[in-house]
C-alpha cells in the first residue's frame, strides 16, 4: 500500500494525497461479472429526496461479489487483484477448477497465483480461506462474517477491517469488532481468514471539494444556516442553534446519538456495545 504526496502547486494539491493502489495487478474488470449501476440522486421511486447530498459523480458498474462462498472443496486460483469503485477495499478475481470465475473481497497479502479454498469442513486457516467459525482457531483475524448461517458475509467488509475471534462456547462464537463492540455469532456462520486489503485508505486526504464531487457527494449546507422549516437547528435572527444538541435534518443526534434500530432480534447477541464518539464511553 502506498500514498503519493504532491508539491503544493495549488490549494487543492496542498495536503492532498492519492492512493497508488500498489496491490492492484489487474486493470480491466471481468465483463461477465459486471452489472449496470444506475444513479438515483438520493431519490426514491416517487422522486422524493430521501438521502441528501447525493448526485453526479463518475459513472460506475457494479461488480458481483461472492459473499456466500458456497462453492466448497474446489480450489480456486487468484487471477488478479482489482480496484472496485463501489467499495473501499480491493477485490480478487478467482478462477475455479471448473472454469467458473467469481469476485471476492481481497484479503491482505493474497497475490496472483495463490490457491484458496472454501469448505464446510476444517481446512488450512490461511488468508483467503473460508469456513465456519467452529473450525477457525481462536485468536485469528477474520472478515466478511455472516450474521446468520448461509446469509453471506455482512460484518467487516471495509478496507483494512478485521475482527478477532476471541472465544467459542456452546453454539456461539465471540468476536471483537474493529469498533470495539463484542458480539456473539453462531458457530455455523462462515468467515474468511485474514484482514482486508487497502489498509491505508483511512489516511487519504481528498484535498479539494472537487474530488468529493467525483464520488457523487454534493456540498452540504450547515443546519444553522437553514430556515427553521428545513432543519431543527435553523431559523432565528442569527446563526444560533438555540441550545439544542447537534442533529441531522431528521432530528437524529450527530454526536453520541443512537443510530441503531431498537428492538432488533440480534440485540441479545451484543455483549458490549461500541464506544461513543462523543463521550468515550460505552453506548447503552
């Protein structure tokens, strides 16, 4: 992984950094695994804006990712590591012995020519191999963890992320997530060994607003600068929030507020919640 810093020839170049994607070995994507990705500009099927600040950006095509990894006991060779515009981590193109090609999330350290495997039984715990948590030794780092058996990987899918398998007891496995949350997952759920690639993604500085527009992110107006009918912090003779805590346009607290839906069936599986960004304490 490498970042490139430029001389401050313009205000946009000053303090900006560019990802070199040194791990990428394959430039052109696999055409059979591409799908159209139309733009919606943050609007729903009624044409109403449901997500603010979306629009424009570079045209993309979606890469079909195999999150389930159910092609068991058939060795797959890594054809190449590719850049995916739809996610922060890199993806790896696999070719199985029967000629089928599929994309997976690229683990750190996996390169061209390596042979990886997925199985419902115990196999070698090396980076890229996928198997149920009951066969993975404790203490290892895993990613793309299933919430429910057979559902497909849903936890730890962003660049550089990985959870630690800390304990196995009964029919549950205990994992420590990057956020600090500790939760239980069924031992029948599958996970992939290793940490995800592109670990320096978090160190990239965009440098100018234009790079955000390329990503389809539009400028955002501060809530206190809006009218009182458009934002909870808006209105008044001056730009004053009126003593209210910072919140979004819908009223959700911006600092330390609860964003997870209440009453989920998986709430009982959370042993310790992640730490609050505002207070540095555990969320309740």
